[in-house]
C-alpha cells in the first residue's frame, strides 16, 4: 500500500515538502530486520544489511536528482530497481554498511566481529578486516581530500570501524588483485555464499584504540574531525592533527 509523508508544521506554506511512496524492496526473504541502508555517492545503487546476515545490492536507476544508473546495470523496467546480488556474511547478522566514494567497494560489519570489504564490480568479498573482539556497529571510509579537477580512483581505501568492544580500528585496503580472481560477477539476482575464512586476504588494523567504556554505536568520519557515540550516553569529538 502506498503512503505519503508531509511535514506537520503550522507555519508551513503550500510549498511544504511531500513524499509519495514509489516502491518497496524486499531485502530479506526470511523477514529478518533491515539493520542499515546506504546509497552509493552517485545515487544509482542501494545497499542494505540485514539481521540474517545478507548484504543486498540493487541498481535503483537514479536518485532524486535524476542521475542515471551505471552503464550496463540496466533495470527491470523504467524506474524500477533491479536486484544485483545478495551476499552472505561469514557468520551472524550484519549491522552496518558503507560505500566508498568511488563506488568501487563497500564495507559491511556485524556479529562476526569482522569488517568485510566487498568489490562491487565482482559482487564478492575480497578481504576481511579482523581486529574487533565483539560486534562491529558502524563502518566508514575516510573522506577523500578536496581536489580540483576530475577525481581519480584512489590507490588505496582507508576506513575505520567501531564496535561493541568500545574500540575504533583504522584500516587500509589496497586493491592489488588478491582475492579478486575467479572470473566475472555472478548473474544479477544471485545469492552469493560467503568465502571461506582463509580464501580472502585478512587485514590487520593499522591502529586499534579504546575510546569508550561502553559499546560504540555510531561513527561520523569527517575530513577534519571524527565523532563517536556510545551506549553510555556520550558523544566524543576528535580533531585531526596530522
């Protein structure tokens, strides 16, 4: 059933925003909760993490600015999202997901205490980051520096993660081809099983720092500052000094 959303504001004029439901996607065949969603930076792809341990990828054809879907992804009809893949976690539910700014990779973390690095092109886990001793609650790529002119693909992707162990871990992934062999991507809509633990490279943290006495629930990773929030009711701010 469709739905509309309108701001309830007694001072709003006739131009107040209104949102009409345009569709609904099923992320979990089992009915498990969706724990996180994220759009790619160009708005053409959507990722969802689910409590039954699936990372679900769709091509959504564009966003509110009318950006088209990536070339070759297509759609099942005009304006209709297309299911690209459903990737299984190593163990347990997934709790967070994030896209790299260039759209080439995603991060997913959850109850297996790992951060999985996923190649969008391959629709496959190409590395795992191991350093947390409890569930991973939030992941974020390091923001790219502001540059003039056309963006170039980065030589490496730096990212951070926070979890129930109260720690923040910093990582770096270099796309050197390891873990990315084995042919092209699976057909659209495929269920992709998790690779074995030793079948993909394992990343060690560049640093692992205790930040909170209680589980860290959220992370905002800015160019000049970083913010973390914990289950104990605190938000901490860290200024970048190097």
